[in-house]
């Protein structure tokens, strides 16, 4: 999968130089996401956040599926918020996350909920 | 494992997806971003998710119940609402049976997963349910 800038050419260097050429912080954040990380920065950050939240929850209560589900739910809410942020750059609206990246979190969370309930023991209520 | 838990898990899945669908639509209206949630054919995945039997059944029943709440004085309103609630529940029951294949079709269409993998996952589901039925039969 092509990720970020592949060949260092004059236009790609120009794009890199122009990343911070704005007074709006959201434009700079969007530029970093698209020019440096190929649009996968916030997706990767959300996955890292999910792992951190999961380990934080699991260190208190060792319930792997349950903690994966609840931390996934929290990350899904954040992913929805990140999806809502769009920046107009050179006349094109680009989001922090694409729909496919955003829907990964709620769908995986919902699937975890499915497995969590499916494997519930009969005597656990 | 209980059959009721399997059914409950489908309902949990539908409620979570429905919840995020509503939130997504709300964000889209408030912030005016351009939705790209379409599958390979260009169909809207949000609409497809809302249209699967179990989710639309839950929506129908809830809408019918809300219709009963403000009484307008006509008994036909109440009868119609009760009929809608009944139809919604029928849809939920049908949706439980068709749920795995519906949801697999939507997710694999959205992420361009090849049909062979879809067939493989469906096969795992079928084998799992077959073993579950066999287990229940052997217990009797």
C-alpha cells in the first residue's frame, strides 16, 4: 500500500514545505495527515488510543472481551467526531478520516458486542 | 451458551450500528460534510444498514409505540399503531434469521472484500450453527 510520499521530487518537496503554510491549525493538521502520512495518521492514532485504553481498562479488571468492547465504543465516538472535521484545501474538502476508516471502529465494536453477548455464560445473567 | 444470548447479541449489534448511524446522520446535517459511505456499486451503506430487517423492525416497533403515546381520540390510530408494532416484531423475528447473511453482504461490499472470503465466513457461521444444533440434539 503506498503510504505518504514515495519519490522525493521537486513537487513533493514543495508540498512538504507548504504543510505549515497556513494560520489555521486544522489546515496544518490535515496537511500533515495527507502529505506525510498518506491519510492514515488519525486512523493509526485511534488504533493506538484503543490499545492504550484497552490495557488501562484491563489492568483494573481482567475481562478481555468486555474491555475491548467498551474501549472500542469510546474510540468509535472519537472517530465520529474526527470524521466530522473537514478542511477545504485548494477547493477540495478533505476529512481527518475517510468513511471507511471511521466505520471500522463502530463496526468492529458492534461485532465485539455480538461476540460478547453470544458467548455469555447461561448463569452470568 | 444459550440461544437467547445469540439473539440478544444480534439485537446488541443492531442497536450499536443504529446508534452510530443516527449519530453519523446528525453530524452530517450539522457539519455538512460530504458523505462517502458507499459500497462498490455506489449504494449508500448507511441506508443499507438501516434497511436490514432487524434494525428496521426495531425502528418500526418504536415508532408505533410512540404513536400510541399521544392519543388523538380515534381508536383507529391505536389499532394502526398496534398493527405496526406487530409487523415490526415480525420483521425482527425474520431479521434474526437473515441477519448474518445481510450484515456480511453489507460489510464485505463496503470494504471490497472478495466473494470467496464472504463465502468462507458464511461457511464458518453455518458449520457453527450446525454444531450448536447437534449439541442441543445430543443433550436431549
